[in-house]
C-alpha cells in the first residue's frame, strides 16, 4: 500500500507520539493504510517539508525534509526515496505492515533509502527546502536546500539515475 507519512519533529529513540483522528480512514481517505512517524535526532527541528520531485529518476516522487537544527544548528536536509525499490524501508516485508516509525539517523547509518545533506558551517541549512524541477536539463528533477535568513549558501543539488 501507499500509506501516509507523518513527520514528528524533534524526537529520537521513540520519543513523542501522535494520534490519528477518525477522519483518517479508508472511507474518508481512499486507500489509506497506515501512518509512519519520521523521527529525527533531538534538536534537528524537522519541519520544512517538500516534494523532491523524482530525484533518482525511478518514476516515483521523493520527499525532502529540512532539519535546520542538525548538529548544533549547522543544519541538514534529508531526502527520502519513496519508490517501489525502497518500499521495504517503509513496510515490513514479512508482515506487509507499515513500520511504526523511521529513525532518520539510524536509516542513514544503515544506508537505507534516505540521504542526508548537511553543512559544515553554522548556517541552519535546511531552513528552506524545495524541488526546483529539472534545472540542469538532464531529464531528472533537482532540489534546492537553503540556510536561514541570517546568511549562508543556497545550494542546488542535481538529481541522478537510480
């Protein structure tokens, strides 16, 4: 199934919780299957969320999440690849059930279908995240990751093949 991704800001190691209203049902939300909580490290300040377009050119949209508080406010952005080749990172292949949560830090370490783009400067990278379409003209979507208004470097990252 497709499912719905809920972002739970600022929690790590199972902290935080969420509740699904009755309106989250297959009657009100056709094909709704489950929700997956996306957990960042304490202080990440997850919040800015955007479609990344199809960043890896696999025919499926990907997700971009800003984490401007990452690593003492240096900042980061996470790219979550959502296509069928990556579903086992979201769904338990043995049971077919959605995973209760995805720990971004652990997923990056485990080299799952999540990439982290981070800054080495204190600029709160990830304050701005967005898809910019195909800027490079190669047929693959690209993304923009920006710092806080206080300064830093605005970066365009070019997508690539699967």
